[in-house]
């Protein structure tokens, strides 16, 4: 069963979103879960992507991704009406949604995408939501309007100061942790280095913190072992044991080493895809 792309747009430089037909997944998915997609039956790799939203009535799921490798580049080049061969899900352990009180949701870059459905569910559960979303510059800020609609307080930061506050997300996070009363829980999703330093802040103020380690997933079924991380001194597989964990127990240094393990191969595959696309363009011009 193939899955048609019913809408697609670009959110920022190299970041895209699409609504895709997947009726059963749309009905069953919960915040924090992900899917595995394979664009073409014959030659495509399988990649995990977090479900950023769903419309059960329309039978669609929303995916948001960044063009960083071969398959995300291929996905970015698809158009409305094109079909994806296989989508499997929902996978992963759903976020534990409860009424904590005041919750700070911190997103960095593309991490805003998986954070949004979690923040929305936390708001619906009766929590006060303070959202902090950060990016390198104004052009890379995504989903600001969506966070503004469901947040009681929204703080936008950029590294270069081109929009919002010129600061890393850890700066307003620490300011909020110093408040009296301090927040009851923090959720952080973004680059590993960002999550590491956010957890260092919240640990200092003894604020429970949940992180999502979805960026390290490869196969999505626990069979490849590529997403093995250390949590509280114990080996865990992000795709089957997570993707969410207690941030104060995650060995982020080890995780970052594992994230770089396939970097050269990923860059090579992406370059080959770009060269292939260029040759297709030349063929079209010469015909």
C-alpha cells in the first residue's frame, strides 16, 4: 500500500513538511511516536521520522524533516501527488503525558517538530506551558505560530540575534529555573549538544527533565544496534526503549560519538545522490 503526499511546503532553509496519507497510523499515533518510511520498494533505505501531527478524519500524518542526507534529500524532491512506497508505525514508546503543573518545552532547530505534539498534549492535560524555541538565525526558526497558539509564554532565541533574543536556549531556561516556584518538569528536543547543556542547567536546579534521542535512530526496530545509548549506566536502544529518557541519566558524550559513526558514509551517499540528480538535469537539457 503506497502513501500519497497530499500537501507539502518548505518551512525554512532545507526544512520541509508534508501531509501524507496514512489512515491507520493517523488514528493510532500518540505524542512522541515515530514512523519508518521507505520511499521506493526497490532501492531506498528505511529512515525513522517523528510524527509531528495527524488528522484522523482526513487520514493523514504530518512529517517534518531536514534535508541532510540522501534519503531526506530524495524526500524533499518529491511533489504533491507523488507516493511513498512504505510507511510503518506508529513506533516507539509514547510520551508520558500528565498534569505536572508548569512545564518548560525547549526545542532547538528541527527539534521543534517532534516537540510540538508533545507540548500540545501537555497543554491539553492542563499544564501551564512555557516554550523556548531556538535556531541559529531568523530564517531557521520554524513553527513559531504553532507554539504561540498553545503556549502560555513563548521565548524565541537565535544564536546571531537576527530574531528574538540573542542567546542560546540555556539562558532563558536557567532564568525560568530560578523562578519561585520553579517549573515542575522540562522537555527538551534538539541537537545532542543542546540537550546535554540544557540537562546540566535543570540538574543544577533539580528540575526533572525528559529528552528525546530520536536523531540517533537508524533501523527503528532494535535490530541494528545503531541507536544504542547509555542511560544510568545501562545500555538502551532508543527505538524500542525510547525515544524519550530521563535527561539527567543520559551519557550524551557517548551518544555524540555514536552520532558521528556513519557521518562519512552519509555524506558520500548524499553527494552521490546530488551528482545523480545533476546528471538527470543535464540529460533533460540535451534532449
